[in-house]
C-alpha cells in the first residue's frame, strides 16, 4: 500500500472514529467517512493486548496487503481496528472476514 494512502495522525483517527459510520464483525471494527478528496485513505490499528510489537506489525502488514490487492471504489477515509480474537486466525480467515466487512461497508465490489 502506498504511503500517501495511509492515515497516520491520531487526530485523523479520532475524527473518523467520532464522525464516521461504524461496521463490525467478530474480528474487526471499521469506521468509514466520506471524503472530499479524490483518494481512498486507510488507517489500521492493532491494540497492545494482541501481542508484542512484532506480532502487531505482522498483522498490520497483512491487513495492508489484503486491502492493496482489492480495487476500492469511491472517496473515503477508513479506519480498521482489530479485536483481540484475531490472534487465532490464519491469513486466509483474516482476509475472508475483512473482505466481507469491506463489502458490507460498500468500499469494494462483491467479486
């Protein structure tokens, strides 16, 4: 995923979480807000209860890869927050549940 498509500041995260539309399942919480700029921005948050820094960064890289492989539609800002149960999932299941949630939010097309 390109650096210009990543949300990094805490201020942007909080704004999207407070004002965005919420979608969730057993493993993820997704907040999405329509944007006036012509691009899709993603932010990923993996809590410290999930594991040490190595584990959290691995999960974050996997999530970025899953989103990068899909074609997104529209202009939006999106924050993906993982829940603690994600530790037990393999890559295929993480991908399946995240894609289902993105389809539910209308970010990607059902393929």
